[in-house]
């Protein structure tokens, strides 16, 4: 059976979709980590007020920075 793939802008549609899926997969874990941080900050705001929310946001951003640095090869000997 012969399959037909539409050409868009000189590129194969299947190739372009594959590139989009790889790019989304690369950043999905970062988005999930940020969403988790937002949930922690919101919970701290509801439970203990603005100072706790700001402290929680600082901790979440620090943890996020460490995770990104380690994923890029930082901290290896």
C-alpha cells in the first residue's frame, strides 16, 4: 500500500511533526517541574501567607536551577 505524505514548505510533514514532538519532549519535564513549584507556592500562600509563599518560591527556583545545571553536565568530575 502506498502512503501519501503532504509536503509543506518543501519539508515532509512526517519529518516536521517528528521534530515538533522531540522539541516538546525536551521541555516537558521542565514544564512539569515548574508547575509543581507553582502548586507548592500556592499551597504555602494558602496555609501561611505571603512570606511563606515567597520563601517557597525561592526554594523552588533554586532547586530548578540546580536540576537544569546538572542536566547540562554541571557538577561532573
